[in-house]
C-alpha cells in the first residue's frame, strides 16, 4: 500500500533531521515524505532525499498539514501524520501497512507510545530494549494522539484541518479525527511503537497556549465536536486548575498560561468565540 508521511515543522531542523533518519531506517520506508515548513531555516539540516519533498508556506500547524494534504501523490492510499520530533520502531511503517490492509473497516490508527517527553538517546534506547507486543489485536479508541495518526486516504479525501485553530492549534487533531471517525473505526495498535521527544519549541508562547487551552475547546463545543461535560471537566477546569496548582514550581510559564486562560475567558463572556485570535496574543 502506498504510504505518504506528512510532517509539519517550524524552527527545529535538528529534531526534524533525526526524525527523517528514523523514517529512512524503516524496514519498509514510506513511499513519499512531505515536509511542510515555514522557511528555509526549518529544513537547514535536512539532506536532500529522493523520497522527501519540502514545501514552504505560512506558519500554523493546521495550515501546514493542509498544505501537505494538497501535495499528496494521487496514488497514495495511506496518510501518516507525524510530529517532527518522534522516533519510530524500525517496523512501524510495515506494521501500519499490514494492519490496514487486513482491516478494511478501520479508518484511522495510532501507535503505542513508549515514551512521551524523552530525549532522542532515551527514545532510541527504549525502542531497542522494548518488549514487542505479542497481542496482535488493535483496541478501539475514541481519540488518536496527534504526534502519530494514520488514515486511509479515502477517509480524509474531503477532510481538512480547521485553520481557525491557529499557531500550535491545540486540539486540532481531536477535531480532525472526530470527523474521520464518523466514517469508520479508530484504533490503537500496540505493535506500532514510537517515542515522542521533549524538543525545544519555537512554535508558541505560554500565554498564547493558555489562550488556546480555553478558547479552542469552547470553539469545538460550539461545533459539536465535544459536549458540555467534556468542555468543563476534561478541558477548562483541568487546564485552569493545573496552571494554578503548578504555580510554585513553574511560576513564569504557568502564570503566563493563566493570563492566556483569562484573556480567552474575557472574550467568551462577551460572546466572542474566535480561536484565530491566538495570533494576536503576545508573549
């Protein structure tokens, strides 16, 4: 099955280079890799490869992923979205192809996250030492983790990431796979293993992220993607309380996130629901 990989990246050329190296080391590498960047510096450390195509355009995770979708090879059958800072088990792509070839009713699949917040060295060690999953079953899930989510091309042919969710686009993955799930099942397959790294980010300020923590779930509740219970229990209360709780140990960052939280709430109380306003939030 023809497998395309889309990687949106900004300001982390070193992490991107190593992620592409992980893809190159696959037992069955993807047929094409589309790197959606914002400027030449994003790919400064990336060697030219016959499989990789670099496209450059406006910044924003949703915008960049949509640009990647538009650049897909028409022959593609599977689309894998990866963050620019992941390390894959060598057989990840092979397991993905094998599973979707054998399970026609599945629209989307995610892998088993061995570590989240690892260094590249820790990630490679964890993958080398991991115990392979003996259970070949895939478990139904209601959500996929945005750092690695794969879909049949046919399931996303009319789907786009919501570009109103700007910058880092908090919850853009939830919004996307919720719509795809209306067409078929979402599952997690333990035999597809990877690690998500702890990489310095050039994407968003803590104040802007705090704004998105409140505004984006409120916006998605208006779209019908999440219900009111999820809005309050899983997002608003968790985010605001979490920022308050961690103030002593991480005062500057958490305080700025709180400022972003309350800036979003101030707009919402005035009847203004504009997730794209995150672009106006300054550090």
